[in-house]
C-alpha cells in the first residue's frame, strides 16, 4: 500500500500516536493531531505524511469510548486528506531507511528512527 510513496521526490514524514498520548491528553491530543496535520498539509507539495497509529491505540476503545469515537472520526478525515496516508497494517517499520523523519509519541518506532540517524520530533500537546 505505501510502497509507491518512496518513488516520489517528496520527503516522507512518519507520524505515530500512541494510546498513552491519547489517554493522558484526551481531547487535547485530538486537537494537537489536527493542528499538526494542518501544518503538514500546508507543505504537501514537499512532504507526504504516513500516519501510523501505534498498536496500543486500539486499547482506547475500551478505556475511553467517547475519545475512541472522536479519534476514529479524525482518522477517517485523515484518510480523505491529500498528502496523508494511513498505515493501518503497521508496515512503515519495514521502510524506515526510506523515510525522512519521525513525528509523534515516544514509541519504539521513534527509537528505531533515532537508531537509523533520522530526525525525531516528539509531539508535545502543550506546544501549539
């Protein structure tokens, strides 16, 4: 699904969100994701964003059903946004070497980007 993106001349930013980021920040987390996506899409002529939810995100469905519903609505909006691809299968880990940078929660994927000497930016809900 995402393989075609690496033949493009655009930079590839991987954006990952974890359950802990969502649970700790609730609606603020959704606002932060929305704000980040607005900034990312404003430079879509230079950048493709692969949104790759951490495998832990599904836990939010039972822990905070209303937050989960709002998160799922946001992801559906992302599916329809030009310049954003959703990595539902978690396959981006196979393509780190072809990606340009990481943005999001401090997950194992962020660590792998760091080990591969790729820029890593950790998302902070308090910075807008």
